[in-house]
């Protein structure tokens, strides 16, 4: 947690601190105390928008109930059902609960659960006080819950029960704590700040109730503020002590003593979050507002990125336009050169026909060389009937047809093979195909004279 503003309503006085927690150490940066009128002016002028609020709930209901050991996700619903059975006067409520222990009774396992309930009318009045100044309450906790996490006394072991007392002008709030868990809360009327005989008797009655009903014996009465005893004829039946403050708080001792409730809320914010008293509907509105705020930020970021992208593209377009204008100017300057090139190209086209004809003649095979090569062949036992010669761009195509003179098949094959061998010895010849009719003793050979 960092930079939280915490407001504590303590009867007619409202205390505010600006606190930061870094590496487990709490520092109090600012602290203020206001009357009710001054606090409304503070809300109207402060630039802070989100507040953690601790309230002294004068009207409340609390008790300890035993429930079957259900899973945590179902436990809150079961507690809510029990509360609605017990409280019928309040139409709408908010509550928190604390699982104290799991015990076995008559062979059944049960969970002992402490719950604390307030009327949502009281909470709505508090929410309206902030919302009319467009401020948000992010968390809402009872003062007894906050102080139950920090209450300590010298010479007392951590697991020993303590009875905390909050001394206010109109009433005294007493709360029983063991192992940092609330067990009991009682509010007793009072006619002044400080302790008189009636207040101390009320404290002693509360201790007796804890002993007899809850079977818990508090070893100390711990006052949130230094007690101002005003001529009382009686004393608490257990030793009294003032609050022992943690060492990991960076602030003046006087500040810690005066603002101990909001200081405790800042120090134990993570522990308290599961006991938030804000109504579900308000939490939903707060969550939606957060989502909308983040959505606006994301939209603005993407909008800025879009504007930047458009700016870059406009710069690219301006560069392209400059390039186009430069090319247009260049075309005008090059127009005479383009005209000369066009006329020269037209003249060249007129010469392309004879040039192409001469190139074809020069690349065609030499017919005279073909005929000389054929004359060198050994044609013994063979009569040539026809020689067909044709030109192509790559080679000269030759077809030889004839008749083999032979009395036997062996002589037929031998004379024909002599012709083939002779053709193969001439490297310019490539035999494309050849066939021999054994019955008629006719043959046909197709050759290619390869262009050198």
C-alpha cells in the first residue's frame, strides 16, 4: 500500500492521516483533526479522491454462532442466513465475520464464528457524505476491528485475552480480543469523556460477562487513549494498561498516540481487507468506476498513439509529394532526351528485320558439312532409298531410309549395325530414333546434326 488517505470518525472528532507502507515500515506523512463542519470543507477542497474510512458504529449487533464446517465460499452465505434469523428490524445490513476455532461437540465438528452487523442506513449516510463531494470510500471498517489487530499491553503474552476500551464523549465501546481476534463488543452510554464510577462499573460488568458467559478471562483492560479517571470510588477488577504501540511506525510518539486508529488501519490494511463493510452494490459501482477510469486512460493512450501514427504518415505523404514534384520537374528537363531516344528507337526497328534474317542464316547448320559426313559412311550391304534434310534453329534434322541386303538374319543385323556404328563415330550426329523391319529388311534412321 502506498499513499493512502485514512479517515477515522471518533464521535465529534474526525482524524485524517496520509500514510505510506514501505518494506513493512509505516510512515505518517500528514495528520489532521477536524470537527464535523471542518471535515465537510476539507472534503470539498482536498485533491484526494479515495479514502479508507474507520467508523465508530454506535448501533451494531454482534454474536458468536456455531456452524457446520462448510467451505469458505459457502460460509458467508450461511452466516448471512443466521443474521437474518436474528435481526428482523433492519431491512438491509452489512457484516463481517471471523472464524474463531473448530471444535467437536457431541461427536460433530462445528466452527465457532464471530460476526459484527450494522444497519446499511448508517453506512449509506456515511457514503453520501463523501459522494456529494465526488469522493470515494475504498474500504470501510469498524474501529473495534481495526484496533483488535494492534492491541497489546506490556507484560502480557500474545495469546492472553485483553479487554479494549474506547473512551468517547457519548459512549464507551468495549471489545474482547484474543489472538488478535474479536470475541465480543459492547457499547455503553456515557455522559462525558473520561471515566467516572458508572463507566468503571460498566467495564467491570463487561469483564464479568466475559468470564461467566464466554469463559474468557481478560488479563488487562487496555485503553486506546490515556484514561482520565474523574474521582471514581471503584477500580477495574483487572489491571488497567495503556496501548503498547508497534516499533515499525515512523512518526512522533504524540502522533501515534493521537491517531492510533487510522495508523492501525494503515499498518494492517492487507489483514483487514477481508472484513470490508462496504455494501455489495457500492463495491460494484466503485469497481465499474475503476474500470471506466482505466478504459479512459487506455483510450487516451491509444488515441495519442493514433495521432502520432497519423502525424508520421502525414510527414511521409509530404515527403512523397515533394518527390513527385521533383520527378515532374525532371521529366520536363528530360523531354528532349526522351524525344531523341524515341526517334532513334524507331530507326532501329527498321533495321531489325534484315538483322534478324542474317542472324538466322549465321546460326543455321552448314548443309555441306552434313552431306560430306554422310558420304564417309560405310554403306556396304545397304541400299539408301531416301535422305531427307531439314533445318531448325538448334540443329539439322536428317532422315535416312533404305534396304539391307542379306541372306540371313545374322547378316541383316551385322550390315545394319555397321551403319549405326558409323553414324555414332561422327560426333556431330545424334541418333534421335531408329527402326528395322526384319521381314522386309527396310530401315529408317532419324538424326540430328548438332549446331556447334
